[in-house]
C-alpha cells in the first residue's frame, strides 16, 4: 500500500478530518486565481477528497472501466471549464449535501459541526464567488476579500475542536436526505439567480439585490409554512403533498382492488398468494419475481437485470423490475408485500381454525357416543348382575329381560343413528306418560323414586334428549350413593313434560367443579367428565335448558326446562 493509499484510508476512517481537509483545499482553490495551475490542482485534489467523503458509493469499491471513464470525463470537463461558475456549482453541490446531513444528526456538537461547514460554504458562495462574477456588471459594495481569505479558516479551526459522535465519525455513519439536499440546492440556486435578476432588472448593487432576494424568499417560505399545516376550516397543503407521495403510480390501486377480490373468492392460501403475486405483472415496473412462504413457493413472469428483495415472515418476495426502483417505489412495494403477507397469514389461520373446528366436532361426537356406550354397558352390567341374583326364579328373570332388553336395543339403535348422522337428532318423540313408564321399568330395581304425575295426554318428550339427560343424572346420583349411605334419588316430570328434575339427598357439588359444570368437560374419577357437558349442549339444540337449580347438602337438584318458545313445537 502506497503512502497516498494509507492517507486516503486514514481520512476515510475519520470523517471529521476528511471534511475539514475537503474545505481547506476548497479554500485554497477559492483564494488562488482560477487561471493558475495551483488553483486547478487544489480543485482536483478536492474532487478526490469528495469521492472519499460522499455517502452514495462505498469508497472501498473497485472502480471498473465504465466508472473510471465517467470519472475521467467529469474531470476533463472540469479542467476545460474551470472557472468561477464551475466553483459556484461545486460549492452549491457541497452545501446541499452538507445541509442534507444535518437533518439526520441528533448529537448537538455533531450538528453544530455540520452547520459550521454549511455556513462556510454559504459564505464562500455569497461573499467570494458571486461578487467575483458580478464585479464587472454592477457595483458590489465594500469588498470582504481580505476578511474572507484570512477569517474563514477560523471556522475550520473551530470544527477541529468539536467532539463528534462515534456513529457520525465512521464511514457511512451520517446519512444524507436527498429530498432536503435537493431542496437546499434549489433554494441556494434561487438565491444566486434571484440576486442576479434583481441586479439586471433594477440596476441595483449586489448587496441590495441579495437582501431583496433574501426578503422575498423569507416571505415566500413564511407563507408556505403558514399554509402547510391543517387548521379548523382549512385543509393544509401538507395533505395534498402527502397524498401525492402516497399515490405514486396509480396502478397500485388496481392491484389492491384485485387483491381484495381474490381474498374474498379464494380460500386456499397458496393459490391465493400465487394469483395475487401474478397480478403484479400488470404493474408497469415489474417483469417477474419469485416467492417463498414456508414450505410453498413459486415464480411469475421473467427475470431481469434489476431485482429487489422484500423479506418477511412467512412471505419472502423477490421482484425483477425493468429499472432500478427508487426509494419511494421500494417503500410502496414493501407495503404491497406486507399486505399480501397479512392476507396469506389470515387465510392460513382460517384454514387452521377450520381444521380445529372439524377435529373438535369429531372429538365431541366420539366423546358423546362413548358416554352413551358407557351408560349402555353399565345397564348391561346391572342386568347381568340382577339376572345372576335371581337363581331359581325363572319367571322374574324372564320378566326382567323382557323389560330391559328392548330398551337397551332401542338405545343401541339410537347410538348407531348418531354415529351415522352426528348432527341429526334421532329417537323421535313419545307421549310423556309412556316414556315415564319406560323409565320406571328401567330403574325398577334401583334406589330411584319416581313421582306420581297425571300427565297431559298430548304432552310429548324428545326421546333422545330425555334419555341422555336422565341417564347421565341418574348414573351420577347412583355412583354418589355408593360412597354416601342413605342417599335417596327422586325424579319428577311436569304434567306437560316442560320440566324434568332429578334430586338427591347427598353432598353438594364442590366449588371447583361448580365453576365449570355444564359449561366445559370436568375432571371425573369414574368417566370422561363430559356427560353433563354434552347433555347441556344437546338440550340447547333442542330448545331446552339444563341447569343446577339447588346445590346444598341434602338437596342437590338438576332440572331440564323447556324454553317458552318451543312449547308449541313439542306439544304439537
């Protein structure tokens, strides 16, 4: 590495000294006469320092033949046209870039550092360069050449004393806002050209023309600032400006409309994403692209020289464009990729929710049938136990089988019907008096007391619902009776079959179980803990309400009550 390369690398690592050296060489070029070789040499070195300082292209990047040709062409044009006007354009360019950096600086000493550099460039332009150009056309006023030549280096000395933040003193640590830089460039150009216009049109001196231009620009900026913000009764121009920036490229609106249409018509997430991204080919900048979302992926259109990636989760989109995208278009495409990603995630969640709902339906149907089969198995065990205890009494055994087996057969048929059509209510309706007698025969050998009731001849009961509810309630009560001696179970049915109640004289339901009873499956030592939960859901579907009406020691009552709106349907 040569000494020049080491010096350039050292300056690159210290942005403070790089900018100070750039301004110092510029000062020498300004003080020297443009017709001398020394001034031209200082300007050429200043261009080299600018290449190290500029934030657009990495200084460590290897320059190819095309880039070297462009640099040589720019330097050749600069050498051919070197003079006061070239230096004016050069200083305006530097002032615009330095001013654009100030907008990104929060550290106060660093901000002051760049403001001093901006002030030096502005002073060099207004106090040195422009008077040199207009000296022969109009009176300039008192000359400040000596003060500028010997006083302005003090600005550079102050810059060496200010402590810069670590981030801004590193290569690329300070960004440049191109919008503000362009705005500053135009303002300075208007200031210079406006001063010249005043001098030519009104035949005024340079200082008077400069002050008139500054006052006119200040009034214009004040007017823009006053009309910028929105106030009651007045829509600020910032609304129109923001609307313009946010609606760059109207084809985006058509793609968003198409995206909404596809979101409502396509349920499959992968097909929706492929169709939505394929619609991007209608945008004038897009030639093609590829996407990856989880285990899925695809491509659309064709590849091109320019590509831009938009990473996301789970969608990772890569677009191939006809031209290099500007920052505004990159922002717009990033927004479009996020919208497509959000719709894709929403459809994934909808599919997962559908699968969960399907699995839940299968689980509830299987659990309900399992509980019915468990009740049937308990009935068969009780029947076998009673048949074995009736030794030598064939007539009683036969009578028992005649009473119980048809009921068990009917309940098996109902269970099979539920398995074939889980959503259909099977079992039909029976007159309340007939159903009541059937239950009395089923539990004739159990410690269950059935109340005597004079039923309405037209009263009907939904067999499947009432069988399921009374089986669950009586089985739970009889299981409780095994651990609590002397427990009595009472069953009552209203004459119009609108209310079925099952009460026992055992202990009350615990608070822990009561919090979830009939709402969710509960922990059970003797079963799955879902019998009453499914019975309550079945009652809701049939227009009934299953509830715990009393819960105190010695009186625990469950009631199946018919809703008022279903009375006619049941009775009819």
